[in-house]
C-alpha cells in the first residue's frame, strides 16, 4: 500500500464519518423538536385542565352544598323558621342541579381563549353566589368562615 492509498481511505473515512454525524445531528434535532412540541402541549393541556377543574369544582361544590343543606333540612323537617323561609326562597329560585350544563359557561364561549372562558365562569359563579348570599343570608353565613371568605379555598 502506498501513502496515496492511505490518504484516500482516510479521506473516505472522514467523509463517511462526517455524513453519519450530520444524519445523527438531524435525527437528534427532529427528536428534540418533537419532544419540545409534546412537552409544550402537555404543559398547555395540564394548565388548561387545572384551571377548568378549579372552575368546575368551585361551581359544583358551592351549588351542591346549598342543595344538600336544604335537602337535609327538608328531610329533617327543621323547626327553624328562618331556614324554612330561606328554603322556600331557594326552591323558588329553581336553581338547576350542580352538574347541569346551564352552570358551565364553556358551552356559551366555545372557541374563545381559555382565560376568557375562565373569567366568564368565575363571574357567573361569583354573581350567583352573591345573589344567593343576598336572598339566603342565614344559610350562606353558615358556609362562610369568620374571615368572610368561602369555607373552601380552591387553589
């Protein structure tokens, strides 16, 4: 073998190595890009789920505790006139069950950004709870803490 042959083999080896290195780099870049996209989607979906869960939980919990309270009072045939009057007022409000679609604003705002839907949901629940607090003060006072906030702090 001559030095010329060794040089050709070395050059061929370097070209093949360079080509293989470029292929590996391209594959790593594609995999990294795909992983980044997947991680981004997962973060967005998780954040969206967390926000929707918080809104849905608050809506369901706040409505269900009043419904449960009045159902219990009805079954116990409570003697307290103040609660009886408020129970009648609650019944006249004809509030749908906590799981009823009427309480969930995402149906009215489909296609809008999540923060808009969440704000609409929070506003709806806060307004409804304000109305209930005004019309059912004795009952709603049972479910508020001494600091004046809700007895449940949903984070």
